[in-house]
């Protein structure tokens, strides 16, 4: 799970989490929750990835948006709730990150130096990249397959015999592992069941350090770069793009914070807050079942060590701030006469779906809820307009970039 998942705000900016439909990630808070949950799962008979076969179901609640008295955000009299400041005269400050050689080298080491070696057999302690399909009576069973999965041999992450069966296998080879699910396995329906895992070892994961890597080592790892110069250029480009993206986010943060500070909110409809809580909880229920095989209440207990009542009370407080932001963004959309139709919304969702690892825009909208995703689009369009209207002062407390010529040129 990632970044304050789904509906929550980070420094004033409404965020949806890329990868939400098919993967997990997180900021420090969510990563801590994820670690807590994984520890709880590990403690419960050590269920591993291939056993996650629970269904993805939503909480059994009637959607707030289906109530008879529901009025969507786009249909309310926005002037009843929001008075905007003279937003075209707003002036904000934003730090522009400076890219250093240290940043570039760290990025290279963390992101570009990992590859797959294929010239030796798998050994105990290796981390391998594998594809596998588990079959019961010749039929693939749910949760028993994956591709490009990393696995440390000897970690005990998979059922007995799985990891041991890969020792001595050469990369690019495929083996069939005839295994039996052991006593005490969390999914009782599989205890004692004989299965066959067909496993392809894509390679043995290995990494190097930029400071000492040679062209020969880069080739052995299967990296796309033929020289350290190419590697450096790729790292520099990526870090500079990240810095520019961060700068634009800081600008957006500053604009939104200023708007919230100077706008007048006379009322926040309770049902909008309820809808945000509901959308977020439905999303979290789906994710907790998808990745951990537990419902939302069990996930909250494991990840946050709190009751659902306390969890929802905290969520209501955060959701109220989000709705405040929604109201301001909706008022700005109308003031700037920015059109948002269902046709445009669906097109926007289809364009965004791949970056969220969703198969379609419809899945993405369903994942977050219509109102939440609509406001994601509204904010995106409003901020795009405001960047050309407000005055931005570039600031930085960071050191100037050290030139490539001045640092470790002999290593490149």
C-alpha cells in the first residue's frame, strides 16, 4: 500500500497511489503498517505468497452515493460552502531541489546496478528471479502462480521442498517440483494436498557498485549500458527528472496550502466525509485481502494496533480535511470554467490506468470510488491552470550541484 493510500492527503495534495490495482508500496507510515502486517502474517503459520487465495470483496455497505438525498459535489451550490480568495494574485514559494553527483551515484547504485547472472547454477543463499505455476490435479490453483518473483533460497518463504528443489538448477531452465502442503499450513484446505510447481529460473539476482563496476561486470549482469559513461548519463537524466517532478509537486503543495489558508469554508457536508471514509475503507479492504488474505478489521489490528472504531475516528478527521480541499477545487473548477464530463472522466481514467497497474479506466474508478477519482481529475486540471496564474518564487536551502567534471571523473 502506498503513500497515504487512495484518498488521503500528503502535504495538501490529493494523491492516488500508482500501482494500487496490482501492487503495493508506501511512505514511511504505510511502510511501517505494511511491515507490521507482514510480521503478523508470518507469525500465523508462515503463509507465503503462493497461498494468498482469498477473494477480493468489498465491505457490505450501501454506498453513500446511492442514498436518495445524495447530491454530488458537482451539483451542489458551491457558493453556499466556499468563498474563494483572489487566487490569481496568489504568490507562493517552493524549494527547487539541487541535483548532486552523490544523488546520481546513489540512484545508480539503488536502481540501475541490479541484473541477472545466468552462468552458474543456483546455490543456497542466492536470490533468484523465477516464474512459477502451481497445479493441483493438472489445474492451476488460485494464488499459486507468479512471474518475475524474487526468492531467497533458504529463506523458508515457500513450502518445504520448493526452495531446495531449485538448488543446482541453471538459469533459463524449467523444473517440475512435486510437493505436498505441510501440516499446520494456514490454508487448511491445502494441508496434505499434492501439487506440482512448474518453475522457471530466469536468473540469479546480483548487483554491483558504480564506483567499482567494470564493463565486463555490466555485461555479465545483463545491464543495458555498455560503459560507465552511459550509466552515469542514464542516472543523471533520471535524477534530474525526479528533481523537476518534485519541484512541481512542491509548487502544487504551496498553491493548495495557500488556497486552504485564504479560502473561507462555511460548511462541510457530513455525507461527503462519510463517502470518503467509505471509499477508502472499501479500497483498503480490497488491498488487505489481496495482499494479506485478511479483512480490513484484521488488517487494522495487525498493521496499526487499533480497533476499527479508533481507526475510523482518525480517518474521519483526515477525510474532513480532504473534503475541504475538494470543495475549494470544485469552486476553482467552476470559476475557471473547466469542463469535466463523464466522457472526459472515463478518457482520463483510461489514460491513467496503466500507471496505476489497472487493466482499465473503469477498474481504476471502481477501485477508488467515482467521487474520489473525479476529484483527482479536477485537481489535476485546476492545478495545471493555476500554475500559469499564480506567482512562484523559486527558493532553495540545498547546496549547489557539484559538477560532473569536478567529482570522480576518473571513475567514469
